[in-house]
C-alpha cells in the first residue's frame, strides 16, 4: 500500500457510509460525459487534513470501471466529432476549458485548499497555473506538424505527427489539478483522449475539471476520470491493453512499477518523480532574497513538493548569520488551516504522511543531527486533530544520514555548509535525484555551477518557479522524459513517415 492511502474508508453498498455527515457531497466517476457510480458501488471518504473530518465521498473505481473509461476514451478518439475536428477548433476547446477554469477559479481554489490543506493563497496560484496551461496549449493545437525530408531520387518523403490515441494520466496529491492538467493539456492539444486517475486522497478538483471540459464543449469521452486507490484503479489503468501512453507523477517507487508495466506492454511513459534538491547560497548572494527563497523552497505546500529545496548548502563565511536569520524566520511562520488568509503553512495531507515525516525527524535527532527549530507536531489546541508538523530545520547533518538522502516530503530542511566549489558540487550531486537552485550575484559562478549540477532544472536567484512554457524535468531518478513547453506535445504524438515515389 502506498503512503497516504490507507485512511480512505472503502464501504460497500450505498454511496453514503454510516460515518458520512448529511452535508458531505458524493461524487461518482466521470465517464463518457457523465457522473456514474462505480460498478462495485464502493466509495471512499475524502478528508480535510486540517481536521481529519470527511468533506466528500467519491466512487472507488475498480478494474471494470477503468475498462469502461478506457473504452469511452477509445470511442471518443475514433469519433468524427473528435478525430475529425479541425486542429484550430481543438485549440479553441482548450481555450474555452481555460475560460471555464477561470470562471470557477474561486471554487476550485477553495476545494483544492480544503482537500490538500494548502494555504488558500497557494491554491489560487495552482488554479491560475491550470488555466494558463490550457491557454498555452490551446495555441499549440494547430501548430503540431511534420517535416519534408530531402531524400535521393524522385521521391517525396514527409512526416505526419499523429495523436497516440488513449492517454492515461496518474496524478499525485500535492498539486492535484495542476499536475494532472500538465499532462492533459498537451495530450488534448495533440488530439488524444484522456483517462485520469487522481490520487485517492485528493480527487475533487479532477472531477470538477472533467465536468468543466464538457461545459467547454469537449465531446463526451474525451476527458474521463476514474477515482480510486493506486494499487487497484491506478494499476489497472497503467496496465490496460488499450492505453497508448502513461503519464505518471508521483513517487520514484511507484514510477518504477509503472515503468515495469510499460516495458511489458512496450508503451511510452512520461515519469515525473521524487527529489532531494540542493538549494545553494553563495557568500555574495542577496541575503534577504535568498532567505525568502530558502523558506519558500522548503515550507511552501508544507514541503510536499518534488522540487523542495530540502538540502540547504550555505557558504561557511555567511553561515552563522544566515542560519540565525533563517531559524528566526522559520519559528515565526504561521501554521494553520489552509482556509485562513493569514496561514503561511498548512497541514500535511494525511495522518500517514504526518507519521512518516515525524519518523524522519526522530531518525534525524537519533542520528546526531542538531535540531534548530520545529521537530514536533503543532501543539495549539485547534490544530491537534489535524496533521500539522511544525516547520523544522536540522543542522550538523552528515551526508550519509537518512534525512540527508531520502525524500522526506514534508517541512524538514537539512542544512550543510561548504567552503570550496568542488566540494559543494560533489555533495550537491551526491543524490539519486536531480533538481536544484542557486543563489549568487556572480554571473560566472551562477552559470558555472548550473552547468556542473546534475539536475534537470536550475533556478538562479529564485526558487521555486516554472511556467507552462518551460520544460519541467529532473535527471537521474527524478524523471523520465519531461513535461511543459512546446516539445512536451511530442510525448503525445507519434511520427509517421510517408515516402512517395514520384516516377
Ligand atoms: P504515489 O506514487 O504514492 O502516488 C501517485 C499516484 O499514483 C496516485 O494517484 C496513486 O494513487 C497512484 N498509484 C499508487 N500506486 C500505484 C500503482 N501501483 N499503480 C498505479 N498507480 C499507483 O505518490 P504521492 O505520494 O501521491 O506523491 C508524492 C510523490 O510525488 C513524491 O515522491 C513527489 O516527489 C512526487 N512528485 C513529483 C513531481 C514531479 O514533477 N517530479 C511533482 C509532484 C510530486
């Protein structure tokens, strides 16, 4: 079982379980343009991580339901309404879906904040990113084209970029709608159809998106959502024989399983996986900006980010001053429910995630790292029922400690210092993951260090930031392939070569 999934309560029978308060909304799967119950009628509770109280019940999709969704997506793919649609009109539908997201902005942000626990301000940023993704790929739909190729003789050789067919998308719980849309938008632009399996902890905005796709005018079956546990619904989707590609964002462990399935099926995958990223502060960095960036880089979304700057490297000449200011600022962060405007850091997504993060903290302390701040559950009476872990910083961390090597996926920063660049690069690259940030005012240092880091993305004097236009990827065990940008569409198309003899 994957971390974070065991608390979902699966009940058989009626959609509402005995623990379900009257005002908890029920949601079906979204297949072929409408909401339908799971064939098994199983449902699962969805909790508010700030209180662990139910906020919704969703249908728990089975292998059969996945089969129905894939069939709906295949039928839609073959239908003249979708296959025969002008690419520019397809682009227009993407644009209209972006507009639907804009029109439902407040509601989507509120639900995302409530379900993930993230501060409402951050959830609004996520939803704004979602409509920008659809708008960006709207403009690309009619620019997906092949080449003419100079070959010997009286021949015309040309390529056509065709859609793949049915694309599967398996999304995590930390940025539920944003990360799902990051794959869905280019797939739709390419003319594919979609079956999305959101994380079982956070299915609500994905279901809304499928409904909004219908409102925007996408034909039924182009966008389908099957909610349910990863080990059943997710696995069935990844392994379905009629799926043409799998886009997965989640843990490296699950990513490896998806890749094994793909190997067996000989099918393309895009994997965006975990991280243990260096956030590097040189002596000449602008201190205030670097401080903000380091705080943001580890405590945004309560540290539940693949690109969290979870390993801080500070030059020894500024170390004492920097660490003091960082510790003071961390102690002042306002921890609370995401729905409160003043909250700067919310709860972890689930009790399992909280237990896992507290376990790492205990391990760090036992291994001899120095705890500078945090290191415990929030003690305020109104936060006790939720999954709140105080923002935590460890100093004096040895490179071989578990907290230095494994992705904690919570608000825990490990600090190291460095003197020489060579020693820094060796330590920063000493991980199986590959994403990073650098803080310096010296352009030569910035570009030299950027080229030496074995990571898919380096941000200089900013952390973390990305745009729909910029490729998003990691090296080593952080990713296979990449998402975002014009070229991400290639992952959702196939190239056909046509050779014409003109003699
Ligand atoms: P997870 O791997 O547990 O789950 C991700 C998704 O896969 C969920 O929808 C889950 O239900 C499903 N799943 C689980 N087991 C499955 C199986 N056997 N077959 C098919 N599907 C299965 O990851 P998570 O805990 O939801 O997310 C956290 C992880 O995601 C972290 O490691 C984080 O670094 C990573 N992540 C990476 C990126 C990136 O862009 N690189 C972005 C966000 C999160």
